[in-house]
């Protein structure tokens, strides 16, 4: 009797469950999505009220690929100083710039120095050589003429890129280095010399050559403490290597 008295109540309960409408998602979720979308818009207030920084518009796809294709020459053009000394398989312009960028990346923190700007300058400082090639003192071209040719080549490359803020940034970084007009440019110019004598030391070891010219041409020309310190280390290693060979 107890069992039969409970049976009628169960179907009724199931019927109530079937008629219960589905739960509605909390209404506060939509405003949250809207708030996130608003914060993602450049120039609008970000977390804590700070504006989201605006990014420079990217160049058109075709212009970007044309520019990168032109820059391919930096990977294939060998540095003339090593060619003149009969170094087999010498580094390319891009090889040289890449290690300079690494120098800027690993350098210790320096007062008032923008590390990111140093890396950018290192990447673009020889970019015009994609068109004019690696002009060295042995070519007999006056410094002013070399600079004029490189400036014209840089302008041409920026036109290929389509102009705009990014092209202007590349021009500004190149001119900053060319004019040695900032502490970042001073540092990257030192990295340029340090990278060259380090490469000279490596080629001396690999090819059994004496490349005094590169060490003499940079002696006493370093502008920063880190440049002087790294150059001294390279020269000390060279002297130690010479002692071992005797």
C-alpha cells in the first residue's frame, strides 16, 4: 500500500519539470563584452583609465613584400672589406647588422639609453646598401658622396614601402645614425666597430690571416664606455691568441 500511494506523485513531478522554462543567461554578460570591445579601440581608455596606444598603419601587402624582396639583397651582398682580403664565404651585410642588433639586445642597462631604439637603428643603419652596395674607404668615394648615394637609395626604398609613418621612422633612424645625433646612435656606431673587429678576429683564427687594418682603423674611435670595454676585450683575446701561436 505504501508503494502504490507514492506512484501517482512521480509523474506529476516529471510534468512540472518538463514545463519549467530554460534558464536565461545573466544579463550582465553583454555589458562586459561591450566594455572589453570599447577598451580594445586605440585611443580609448584602457585598464586604469590609460589610453590604448595607437599603432601606425601597416603598409599595403604588395608594398611590404616589394620592400622585403628588395631587402633580400642585404642577405646576399657580401661585405667588401672581407672580399678585398680574400676571405672565403664572408659575411653578408645582413649578417653584420643582425649581430649588431644582438649587441644592443644583450648590453646592460644604460642610463638614458632606449634599448629598443638601439636595436632598430642597428637593423636599418646599413639598409641603403641593398641598392648602393657596401662602399668602403678602398673605393675612393668621398664621404659626402657616399652619404648622398645612400640617402637617395633610402628614399627610393621608402617609396617602395609606400611612404607613411613606418617609412618616416626608418628614415629618421637612419639619419640619426648617419648624423651620430643621439646617445643611441653613439652606441650603435660603437657596436658597428666592435662587430667588425670581432669578425676580423674570427677570420684571423679561421683563415690564418693577419687583419691588422681593421683593428688599426678603429683604435681610439669608440665613444661609449661599453664600446671601449668590449673593444678592449676583443683586443685582449687577440693578443692572447698571438701569444699561444708563438
